[in-house]
């Protein structure tokens, strides 16, 4: 019934208004043919070369949505002066003159501060006054921005009227303006209504795996007045696997003490700790785990399936170098696990989930590393690779906040930074299907919904400034061999005995033989004067399937061998 309602709502929005809901989700396809679009003159970027190329505008019944495309990547939230001026009433005689519009609001995104210019009030404003949400938090050429149509500050209510003007500008000497003079005219469409998000609080099929990632802000759940709020959230969400960040002074067993009270029907809990702050609690056995730079790799056994669950808490803020190094190291471990050369051993095609507070607020290459396996420091952490077992990319879960068109996971009204997506979940979609996902915010529920859920309005904000992200996964395949990637670097000659024959001499690297469980059977160091190597010299084998990998400084080439 809920799904039917969502579909009907979206269809009605489209036919009544010609436009439908915009989502601030780093996916820009919803802006195509669905918003007023304005182009600016290219190549007029001015002193620092920042050139505004395109602006798009849309709205729903409560928000204004803005899209801006630039000629080069910037970080919207720091170290630049991209700004917007909005004329609430399309009247140059009200507000403050900026770029030829009478702006009631100006906002500098890099400084994270704005000004309101009203008849009886002139004041500085921050994201929390405007309901400002922007994405992405990493560097980009394209940004999506949302502000509330109705603004209340210092007991004064103001907001956007039906006809407005919008102007973007780079607030430096000689900086670009879009448009070059005046503003873009836009008439708000009051027939666009917020579309409900597709999520289900109930896990549904008992075979699904529910995973929750939660930064609980410096052991907050163990403060007595906060414990009850966490209990209510845990009882309502009821995950199978909990991944926690920022539990420094307690162990996972201490979390279990709380969960036993919140979920008394669960008889068995399994735990693991990786210092300083990673804690994992599971309804399924944790068979092994390993610490990697303060992040944790955990093997969790659900019936006959081994799941590689990685929980991470990466360096924050402007520490791009250390953050990228930790990502590189995590991804190199996944690569080595896939090719059977890691101390963590799992069967081939085992599901892989990476979750945690990633603090991705710098270069977008860090986000791409998680998805594509593009390692930044190859000399230290080895070659790039495609991380999923089928030699494709990982999938970025990107759940929406319930009942909102946003994907942020962190929101702190006392910070100058607007809400952002800091918590992530990546997964191998060759084995996992995310059938349901959401970011839980108790403040998004009505009073009746809170009563039905058994939670209170401020439970999430009481626990943390991070929101928990949740996904229900269907495990779609069992552990088995995968098809090898075609390569012309080597071939296998089976007669008289299996040999690997290189197309050219390789001076650096090695040949590795693994079984289908990922266990390394043999490793052969390559020699500069050899192109042919006998396989299975140390292996007594018959009628088995083996994975033969040629590991060079630049890449890994893999092929199955039947022997």
C-alpha cells in the first residue's frame, strides 16, 4: 500500500505541474527537463578562473532548490567565495542591491555565512536559519542547494514570494557573475509537492540482513539520560549487525548490556573491538577481525555465508592526506583479500560491506577510491583494481533521510557547516541487493508515528549529531568461483603439465596460486630472464579449480585453471 501511494504521488506531481520533486542526492538526472535552466557566458571567470556555466532552479511546497555548474572543481563549504543573492519579491527597490537585484538574502558558501536585508531587520544568518542543505560535501563541479521558502528569525517571519530573482557570483574582485547583470527570473510552482521516500521500517523477509552504521558521539549512549533514547532507537530499528564509531571508553560488551534490555528476545550477541573507537555487535558469529589504522575488518558468518564487514572512522576536516592513506590501505586489504594474499581469509564471492563515518569533506577522489578501487598511492599500497568480485565497482548505498529529499547523515545547528553526508555504506552488488535503506531521524516522524514506533521526537539528536544509516540486504549469491577477466598478458599451457607463459618478460612481481576459498597455495617470484613457469610444483592436486594471478607493480591479472 505504501509503495502504491509513492507511485501515485509522483505521477500526479508530474502531470499537474510539469515538474516533480528535486532530491539533494548527488544524482543530477532529476534536474533534466525538470527545472528552469539558465546558461551563463563561458570563459568569463575573471581573476581566479572560477567560471559559472549553468544555473537551474526548482521548488516544492516548502523549499527552493538551486543547481550550479562550474568550470572546475571546488569545495563549496570552504576556501572559496561562491555566493548567491536571492530577491524574495523580484523588486529591486527592496533588500540590498547586489548584482542588479534587490536581494533580501545573500549567502557566501565558502565562509558559510549570509545576510538578511529586511525592512525592519538586517542580520547575519547561518545554515540553520535558512534550512540550508547542500551536496556534495566533497569537491565537485556541480552542486545542489536547498533553502526553506519560509524563514523565521528573531521573531520575524519572511520568505520567498511567487516571483523571485536569483544571482550567483564569485565574491572576489573581478569574479564571475551569473547572469552578468541582474538575476534569473523564476516563478515558484505551487503544484509541486514533496514526494515520499521509498523505505520500510520493517525488515520484511527474515532472510534479509539488516545493517546499521552509527557514530554515537563520544560514548554518548552510555550517559544515563541518553541511554533510554538509544534503547528506543535500537528496539525500533533492530539491526542484525551494528557498526559503531566514537565509542572510546567502553567495549562492545557494554553495548550488549544496553541491547539486552532493549531487545530481550535476542539470546545471542557477538562482539569485537578495534581501538580506539570501532565497536561491532552482531546477532551472527564474528569469526575473525583485524585492525587497520584504527579501522576494523570483521568476518561475520550468517549460516553458510561469510560476510566481510568493514567499519571505518576516517580522519576529519582538512586532513586529506591521512584520510586518503587510510582509504588506500583499506582498499588494498580488500584487493589482497580478493586475491587470497591477506591474513583475513574468506571464500570467493563473499559479500563485502564498508560502513562508517568517512568524513569525506575534501577531494572527491577519496569517494571514488571507495567505489572504483582507484588507489592514490600505488607505490605504497599497490595497483588499482575493481573491488567487486565480478570486476566491477562497489555501489554507494546513499540512503535518504526519512520523509525528506536529502541524503545527509550529519546535522549540527551549532556548527557553521550545513548538514552533510559524512556516513557511508558501500557494498558489493554482485552478492548483495539493497532492498530497503533509510537514514533514521526521529524528528521527521509525526507524533502518531513516534507513538507507533516507540520513539520520542528528540531521540536521535539526544544520542548524536550523526544519524544512523540502515540497509536491508538480500544476499543474492553463494560463495563460488567467478569468471576470470580476459587478458593477453599470459596464457596457460596444460601440456605436459600446467605452465603459465608470459607474453613478455616481467621483472617485478610474482605469480600466485589460490584455491576457491581464497587461500594462497603457492607464490612464485618472477625472474627477469624467464617467460615460462611451471605451476603446482609444490601442490599435490587433482581435478580442482585454482585461481592463478599475475601480480605486477601496476595491475593484477587473474585466470582460472582447471587441474
